[in-house]
């Protein structure tokens, strides 16, 4: 086996183990075995820099310094969700929808609302191209280097995916990880963080991606947008996202 093929095989194997552990929650090897394989890949990449790949599993550990976060316009605007507190609000909304669609039977996909930091991630030819915060909905900050450290976000997609699209979701900090972070701060006499949501959002703007990699951030993706995507409903879109390797909430 030539070196380039050996490196690519390592990358594909480690990507699959990442998916098994962080998306499926069904690891097939121990953390120790994973670390050994990752170290072997790092050694090969260091020895043969001509085969560098920005989407290699080795790049998840961080190390990039971002002095200024570039402002990037969203190709597709990011909207915020409206609140509703009565049955009448929902019925009025349904009437407005039917005025657009015509007198047709409506079907709903119901999902939980997650309190995190909104993110839009662009994939081109199956590779993670760019990650941008919501900002004002029209433009946001490029936080690609920090997003790549979150292991539940695929760097390379699986299966038969569109050439280009955006996926939207929430960067969250699960309670268990948040409590562990705060306990560690308390033990060294520092002030704990106030809440998981603000901590997750602030993590995306840390200048050192290696520091982001140390935080137990997770990402739940739930909306796909692009031109001529291969599905006809939100529910079909969620299933397509799962098939491509995204961590999609089960409660839908």
C-alpha cells in the first residue's frame, strides 16, 4: 500500500470511529486505541506534508489562532423562530400557510427547541467548507476553525449528498459537561460560568481553537437549505441528514 493510500485509509477509519462514538453513541474501539491510531496518522502526515488535508481527523485537536473573525454574508438568510402562546396563534398560522399552498391537507414535523448558539455550515462536494454564526441573520462571523474541533460535526459526508448546501443547527454544551467545567474552575479558585448557552456561544469566539477543542461542545443539526435538495419535506430532510452523517435530534 502506498503512503497516500495508507493515510487516506487511516482518515476514513478514524472518521468512522468518530461517527460511531459522537453521533451513534456506539464506540467500537477504546479511547486508547483511537488515540494510538490518531497518533500514527499524525506521524505520517508530519512525515509527508504533501498529503496535508484541512479536513483530516487530526485537525480536530485545534492549534489555529484566529486574530479576527471575518464577517461573511449568508447565502441563504438565517431566520429566528417566533413564539406562540395560544392555540389561536397556531390556527392563524395554519390559515396563512394554506393561503400560500392552497386548500391542501397539512402535515407537521414537531421537534424540540435547543438553547444554544445558532450555526450555519456549508458543505461542498461532501467536505466542510465554512461555518458561520447567525449574526444578524444576513451575515455572521466565520468560526470554521473552532467548529472543526467539535467531533459530532462531520468533516466529510457519507453516502449520496448534494454538491453544495448549508446545514443549520445549534452548538450546545450538555449539562454534564458544563457542570464538569465549572467544578474544575471552582477547584482552582476561579469563577464558574453562568449558564451553558452563553458558554457555548462564547466558545465559538475563542481565538485559540485548541482551547475550543478542550470544551465538551456538541452540535445538533436540524435544517438543510440549498438548491434542488433531494427531499420534499422537513422530515425527509432530517432523515437525509442522518444518512449523510449528521447528528440529528432523535425527537422528531
